[in-house]
C-alpha cells in the first residue's frame, strides 16, 4: 500500500506465522476501551524515567558537530590543529580523518560521505570533536578553521526548476520524473461541471521540534557497540548503524526505553550516531552527543513546503465531477519524498470519477525532509478542504452536506478496493450534531472588531492499518503476574499501556501486575519503528496472540489439575473457573503446574492484513474561531474531533492523541513556518522557539472535544483498532482556515495565518467590499 | 467576549521576558552569603567553589563560571528530572523552583544559584510517594512523551504556591512559559486544577 514504505521494510513480506491461538473478535471488553492512566506515569512524573539525554556514564566524554554555515558550499580545507589544543579536547575528526571515512545516505538513492566535501544545506556536518565537557567541545568547534567555496543557493521550491537556478545535483534539481496519477478524464469532468474553482495554495515548511533534542550516547565494549538513543525505532537505528559501520547486527545494541517525542524525525539513524560511535572508539570512552536546538532546526528533518494548484468541478447538486492537482514539494538537499502523499486526499477522500494529480519533487539547498506526522496529508488537506469549502459556498450547499454526499464506499485511490470499515459519514454527521454546526453557522459574526466563525474539514490517512512484522512475548509468572516483551517504542502515545491492557483483557491480570519491557534490540523482540499511526494496530494483535497462547497453556494446566475438559474452563480476573460449576476454580497463583514451571511463555506475531481490503482511519473536525479585524489575531475558541480509528483501546490516551493532534494542527494553521533568507544568504532565520513559534497553552483552546466514532474493524485485525496519531492532525489546519473565512470572508491560501499575512488580506477585502 | 480581555496583552513573549531574566533575578533575590562570594575576577579555566542547596541537601562542587544550574543538576548531580529542551530560555523543560519561584535552570548560572533553595521535580516526592501535582498529572494523563513534564510540574507547583486557587485563565497564563510539543495542554489545565484541590485538601 502506498505510504507504508515510510514505516515498514520495502518489498513484500514472506508469510508470517499466525501466532498460535485463533483470536475471535471481542464482543465485550472489560479493560480495553476504559480510561487508564499510563502504566509508566509514575516514572514520567517523578523524574525517574531515564531518557537517552539523561544517561550519564562513568568516564563519559561529550561530542559536538561543526556544521556548515552556508546553504551550499564546498569544503576546501579543514584545519583542526588549534582545536586539538583546546583544554579538555580528546578527539577531533573531519573529512580526511581515516576513522571518519564512512559512507552515509539520506535516502538509499544517493550515497554520500559522513563528512562530505559538498554541503547541500546549512547545517551539514563538517567536523566533530569529543571533550571532557560539552562547553569545552563547543570551544573546540569554534577553534576549527574551515575554508569554504561558497556556492549559489536556491531555497524556494517554486524557484528550484527555474532555468537560472543553481544546480544542486548532477542531474538537475528535479528528483526523478513527476509522479502522475490519473483516473477518468478530467477535461470531460470539468466540462460536465456547473461550477469550476481553481486556486493555488502553499503550506510553509514545519520543524518537528520534539522536546527531547536529537542525540545519543555511544559506548564500545571491545567490538560491541551500545547506543542509548532517543528514537521511534531501535531496530531501524541498529540496522543502519551496523550496515554503515560494517559490523554485525549482533554487535550493535540500541536502547530507547523512554524518548521525548519524534513526530517522524526520529524514525531511523542520523549522522550523529556514526559520529558518536567513531569518537567513542577513537577515545575508548563513552561519548554523549546531543544536538543543540538550533541544530535540530537545520538538519534533522522537516515537513517540506508544498505549493499546490488545485482545480475542482462540481454540479449544482453537489456531485464532484473532476479534481486536478499539481504539487511541487521540496525534498531539500537530497531526495527525501518532498512531494510525497500530498495528493493522497485528492485521490481517495471523496467520490470523484475524474482525477489527475501531478507531483514534482525538487531539490533545494535546505535540510532534507523527513516524515512528519501524516506526511503530505495536512498539506493536501489545506488545499482540498479549503477548495471543497469554496465549492459549497459557490453552489449554496452546507459544507458538511457536500462532503456527506461525496463519501466513497471504496478506496478509489487503490483501484476501488473496499475499505474494511469507513466511518467518514458518521464522523461528518455525528461531529456536526455534537458541535452544533448548523446553529453555529447561522450565528452572526459579531459587530466589534472580533468576528466569530465556524469551520470544518475532513480527512483520511493512507496508512494506519499496521501490519507484520512484529513479535511479542508474554510471560506469566508463578504468582500470576505478567511480563510483556516487545521491541516497539512508546513515543508518547501510550503504547506500553495499551498493550498491557490487552494482556489484562485476555488474562485477567491487573495492570499494576504487568511489567512491560520494550525498545531494546538487546533484550526485546523485533519491531518496526513507531510511526505512521501503525503501532497500536501492529502490536496489539501480536500482543493479543501472545496472551492467548499463554491462556491456552494455562487452561491446559488447569484442566489437568481440576480434571475437567479444557472447553469447560474459562480464565477471568486471574482465576480459572468451570463454566458448569463455578465452585470448581483455581486462581493462577495456585496452579501447581505453573509454580513448578516457574513461567508460561506465549509468543505472538502479527498476522498479515487481508489482501482485498483497505484499512484506513477517517476524521471530521469542527472549530470556532474569533478573528480581530484590526490586529489580524486569530483565536481558536473550541474544537471538536470526530475520529474513526476503529476500536478505542484506552479512552484516556485516545483523547490525549486527539488534543495533541489538534494542537499541532493549530500550529500549522496559525504560527509555524520555517523562514529562510531567500534574498541574500539562503540561511535559516527562524532557528529557535522565539522565531519559530510552537503553540503554547495560550494558543489553543482548553475546550477540545474528542468524539470517537467507534467502529471496531474486525476484518482488519484481531483487536479491531486502526491508527489514530496522524489522522487527528490532518484536517485541523484546513478547518481553522475555513473558520477564518467564515468569520471574515477572507480566504487565506498560504500557511500560517499570521497577523502579518492576514491584515493586508483583510484590508484588501475592505477595499473591494 | 470572554473574561480574559485583561490578560490578552500578556503574550508568551512577555512572560518569557519575565522568566528569561532568571539569572539576574536569582542574583537579586536575596543577599548572597559573604563567605561564599565568588572572587571578583576569575582566570580562564578557573573553577569556582560553590555550595548548592538542592531539595534540602547541600552539594559542594567546583564549577566553571559558565556552567548553568541545569548542566550541574543533570550532568554533575545526577538529578536528571530537569530536562534540557532549548538551553536558551524558550521552552521551560528545565523549570525548577528557586526560593519557591519557577525559574529556567538553563538561564541560571550554577554560581548564581548559591545561597538559594533549589527545588527540582525529584524534590516534590515524599519518599517514593508522588506529590499532589505529580499525582494530578498522572491521573489526568497530562503528558504524552513526558519530556516537558517535569518542567510543567514545577511551573504548576510554583503557580500553586503563589496562587493556591487559580482561575482557568490564571492557569493558562501561569503555564504558558512551558511548551508541550505533544500538545497535551488541555489535559495539563485539568491536572493543574485538580492539583490545586489536592494541595488544599492537605495533599496526598
């Protein structure tokens, strides 16, 4: 399925084992679906949770990386001599250091060097040091003298293909041929339309900005390397580090128990892993290397900017006749999917027989893009959902009604594969009802400078089905307490808690008697990175299979001891009871067989997804905003998210994902933009949290309603869950933009809707009006 | 229009300006004990002898004048509850209490913190028991990845020490110097309001 490549291994997966016991769909649940505080809440609020940046090892050094200050340059000469004599410095590396003679790839399409002579973006690694303190390491960076040949830059995606634009790669600045998708005949579709609207939109680049900085601690024990890394996937990091250092996987252990956020920017390894490993080997001491916040703004990924021309045709009755989209997205200095998936909603969200999408990915002299919470989708939604709103206004139809009329039953973007479930219609209708959409729309915007308006938008997410591979092990101890072992990271979504709830559901073991160990390539099972809203639908069926395997063995043991047939027994609340005679029972802790064995082990794997179905989450979001026509300020007053993500596993962490996705979407809509100096230097001018403004508590409403449209997807997997983390942020920004339009009559096509952007538009509208 | 018209002019930037002078503020908070006064001029590479009182315990240390309180807490004292998020007074992950008032530890030099009571998230614990603010954050799921959480908790603790029964807007304003990229703000508001109740009710 398109989109999965970001999170799974490439290519088809050999048949995976089904994981033992056959899992029937849950009809009722006792633990799953309730509101459960996290099983690791204590560690996270007490300060005892050890994040990778907290790791302090005996005799540890601190590493730092010198980065190219130019967007495009050749490194002519690096003079390390004076850096070596800075107090506390223990190792210095640059491109010609034999230890640093290593390959690197941003994507597998282009191989480069760890310290490459060509820097294609500001922030590319040029040299590195290790010193006794981080302050001394920074001193040493300042002492390194580098001679650059500064080359011309191009930082805007719209300029990259201009004939006079400097060439970043040998073959030019276009990454491959444009990707063209067609179905039907758009020319015919437009000719059948009563109304055709066309507009060009742009979303600014966003920076992931997880609160824990990117970085790691590396330590060698002879030939074996251990890395404590803040990552969404310990296994992808292990694979890349081992392959680039050319050592066996068995000699690289990656540990990432806690991690402070990633949002797609921590799915795999970075250059800093290799740098830390080389510095640690060179000095025979552990090395801690964490980037500064300013570095993370430049070189660990971004949501790439997108320019989107969209044209749509609609009949008076609301039938969509044609959709045509041209996307230009920027990968940055190396191919990184700059235009990837921006057109997916145009292909798949609404019923439309005639669609054409052309996506062009270009190179610019900026940091390479990385997957960022629903890659492509919020950008595409910004365009599509504003345009659909405009169509509704044009034909005098309610925007909710127009969308409901065009809800598809089949995934048109996948050659009409049926969805395993789709709750899009319910999201739209139930969301509108709960929000009070119709009443709110009728309300006048107000007479003072503050004008009110409501807006809504819908979305789907290309992935969110999860899938193999995944292996999970559940161990039941002699006293009836359990241990769950999985390789997946808990990136803050509550993965550990959800999986413990699945074990509690099947075995009746209370949550406080379940220990979860995870995210360690040395001690836990293989898992793909946590991303793509696939972690719960991937790991929860595997966990359930493991728990059911434990249950099967426990019931066998109990049957022997109670001298009853297995079919007559059930396990609930930690007690095996006869269905016929409830007096015949045995608590787990009293099972002699379990006591003698010490442990019962169940291995579960993730079974394959059905081949003939498309499994996707859906969403509709509604908001009310207030816009000050004198100052251009926008305040979001309330939000409601109706989400179909299949079964709700933990209502408390579910709601948290919803409010988090909306908060991030408000950032895209109102405050966040990477700003580059395109005129003079090509350098970043928004490299900190004052100049790049993340939403704070004052920027988001306390009034956010999470309305799950709960349709357990039993055809998709054995827990019926679909992904949640990304769909919650897909329609958000577009809903805000539509509400701003409702309040002011001004259509803001470029993100973010800052006062500086909005005020001239309001002034222009006043002049026209 | 809502009732927070009065606070509209107080932006996050304004709040940060207040907090951002943490270092100067700390120095001005009270008289520094004369016997511990640092020498007027230090040579490059000189280490200062300081005594830091953290969570009621005194630590005698040699520090470089440029070391921040955050660096000393995390990398020298093993108190890693306080987090490094930006190291320039913008995100609040490093928030600690200095004499009961929230301060950004990344903007406070270790040498300046001498002579003051420093409280970190570890200091809110009663043995192995969570304090009321910590308990409320756990119950209300007022975090996701948890990295900004110790800073949020210390900001809340400082707010509630100064304003035991804050209104909704006071909570939003008081917590606005702490960024949560996971975006758990709506739960954080609930947790702070719950914590106010827990603290008033004697706490635990």
